[in-house]
C-alpha cells in the first residue's frame, strides 16, 4: 500500500505560473529575473499558508536552473529536481524557530564564504526568521551587509514587525496577502476535478471560507473532509465536520425579520437553543446573507453564489426594504462583536434580534402598501388597552382585504404624468449611467438640424451643464447618431417635460396616493380616534418597483 501524500504537498506549485494569487509579488520577481537585477536578500512576509516558502523555492529554482537563470525553470534538470525533492546541497533550508541560538547562526554562516557545490548560487532559505534571537540577528547582519556574490538569502516570516530595522533595510520586502475566497474556492474545485473526486460547490465554498485566506489550511481541511466523507466532498459532511449551522437557519431568521414577526422570531430563536448553536457563527451567516440581499437590490443581474442562489436572494430582496437590510446587517455585526459582553451568548443573540425590530423606522418594510403600513383591526384592541411592544411588532403584518379595498376606493387616482417624447427617451436609455446621462435626463430634445442637436435644459439644473459633461454628452450622442454632432442649449423655466421631471412628478404622485390610502384606512382612523394617534410625516411611502 503506497503512502498517501497530502493535497497541500501534491499540489504545491513548482512554477510561478502555477501560483494562486500574489500577482504583485510574482510580477516583481519575474521582471527582476528577466532583467538580471536580482537582489541578494528577499523577505517574504504574510500569514500562514499564503505561499511564502513556495515562492522562495520557485525563486531558488529560477536562480539555479541548469538551463539558465530566468523566470521559467525547466523543472527537469538535476538542480530543479533536487530542489523539488528537498535535497539540494546548495539550497540550505533552516527553520529559525528551532535554531534560535547565536551559535547555530554562526555555524550556519561559517560556510557562506565557500562557493556552491554544483549550482550557480548558494541559497539560504530561513523560515520564521523573526524567531532568531537578537544576537543571531547581529551575526546575520554582517553577512547581509556584504554578502559574497555567490550567496542569496530568502527569508520568510509571519511577523515582520519583530525583525530589526537594520535587517529589514537590507532586504527587498514582499508582503503576501491572504487569498480571496473566490480564488481559494476555484483552486479547490480545480484540484477536485483533476483528482476526479465528486464534490458539491457549496462544500467547496464552506471549506474555502474556513481556510480564512490560507490555501494550505483550506487544502488540509479538504483532505480532512475527503476522509470524513469517504472520498467525496459534500455540503452536509462539510457542515458536520466544520460545525457549521445549516444555512436554512439564517434564511428563516431573515424571512421573519422581513415580516417583523416578533413572536415567531423569538419562538424560532428559542427552538434554536436545542441545537446549542454557535451564536457568533449564526450572526455571521445572517450578515453574509444580508450582504448578498443588498447586492441583489442594488444590482438586479447579481446571480448570488454557491451558498446563496439567485432565487432566494430575489425573494428576500422583495420582502425587505433597502433600509431594513442595512439596519439588520449593521445590527448583526455589532451584535456578534458584543456577544462576549452579554450575560450569556443566548441572551446576546436574542437581544440582537429584538434590537433589529426595535430600531426599525415606522412604515419600513416591503410588500403592498396596506400590508406594510397597517396596524391591528379595531376589534382586536380592547378599549383603553395598550399594545405590548412584541405584540405591536407581530400584529403589524397585514390588513383585512375588505379594509384594503375600502381604503383603495376612498383614495384619489394617481395624477397623470406628462409623457416625454419617445425618441428622446430611447436615446437617453442607450446612454451609460453617469453624469452625462443625468444631464440628458434633465434636457428636452427640441430638434436636429444637420450636425446641430438642439436641447432645452431645465433651468433649475443649470449647474449640470459643465464643459466636461457637455463634451461627454456630445461624444455619446455622436456615437448614437453615427457622426459628429454639436450641442446647442436653451434654458427652460417652470417644470419642463424632462425625463427627470417626469420621474419626480411620478414619485410625488405615488407618494400622495400612498398617504391617501393610509389616511383612508379604517384601522388607522380607529387608532386616531381611540388612542389619539397621529401619523409621522413622510413615514408612509409607496413600494417602488425595485423593492
């Protein structure tokens, strides 16, 4: 039975082209090798598992490849094979964590003066160099100041702050960044496909998240998952192995928050206690979901990811108002931070959910207007009684159909908004979003005579007409008409029929209808009469199409 080699070792990159990420480091090294301007000392800094030692070994191969010094080692010569196998006599690898004494460093550097045995350079690769003692750094410093021409130093550290400034100043320092989640997930998927291993994308995403920016950690977790899942990488196994809660819990919490159903929300939180969940992780999952919902509200073309599909995000984006999403997200991340200060995690989590609803502005939410602005029917409130906070939040979810129909019948019709000429509407629709389009939306097309395009600009928006914007709009219209154009502007007073003006008047008309519907609702009238309630100005708003 052959010995198994861990994925992190099997798939360690052997050339710069195989590296995942760190392009800012690779570009500098490749350029230095191509130009022949290779420094004598390099320091690679970064958190664990981001490629520090891997980059150093590839650089050593580039320097000592028998086919010539350059950014593309052949990988076939004796020097390249020996470095890959870890047995090159001219690549001296040292773990500074186990050789911190000054005597160890002096013994190491005693042979610096001697030429390499068979390679072009004698290369010292010192890992975790920050672990050296102060005396060891002093012994190393002299060699770094005046190294022999046949010696190169490759230093790696996870804590560059502990290195003396005198050492840092004599090295070219490269900071390797934690790898983005998408890069790690893509690399894991590539490895699984190459190894012909069955997997689920959600499982890969979970492992990549758990790697926390370290590809090596992610590969180690993937090895563990394959052992746990008997050779397959499945989402259920990944969640069980990592102790991650099912994503349905975060989705259910988001749905209940969208409905402002306090009773159901707290009941669900109580039922979650039976699972002894990691409340910090649950708030993290909720915040991640809300971030995707916000993206979906902002960019309708956003398709989600392996953990949050587009249909789920589309549904939540319609159920929640944009302000609610921002409030819930901010409360979730602050609540996660404050869990350690709460009497216990369960109490902190529950108070976080209550805070999300308590801070919700009046009239916030999504859905049809009667449902989002309504209060309990008169029959449900005993005379002289006050609603408890939880009951008020739970009750503000719907209005009887008869009441809604009566309110709609009593409300005035939406005023007609004058239409903008279809030709100009079509032209503006083809312009890219930005300030030039904003200028066009506040104009009216008067006509076109040859290369001259006559526009009338809303006088209230005269500040939009700058030389830069006028030039950009000219270029955009030239592309539309297929030839050079010259703009001629006139000023229009009053409220001209511009696209921007039509949009403003339409919004005002919808807002007026919303207020009328709300005021005409019999439940609202009952609350005003029985409790002396009053409507907060501007708290009633219509549901816009993108909500």
